[in-house]
């Protein structure tokens, strides 16, 4: 989770492309344990990332 947050922070709010979001989605869907960690730690992420994380961990 920390690495994902840092990567998104480096890309910047508003600069994340659909292609990058799709890649993140696929990585999370392929690793259910990571999805559970994200669900647990979602409140620690910046507000602009939280909705995205909620969506990809459904």
C-alpha cells in the first residue's frame, strides 16, 4: 500500500491516466491479500486516492 500511495503521489493528483489506473486495478485484483491490506489502510491514504482505492477493492 505504501509503495502504491507513493507512486500515485509522485504522479500527482489529476495526472493519473486511465492506463495507469487499469494497471493498478489488475495488480490488485490478481492479489487478494493486497486488496485486504488496502481496505484496512484506506483511511491513511490522501483523500484524492481513497475513492479510487475503494473502487478497486470492491
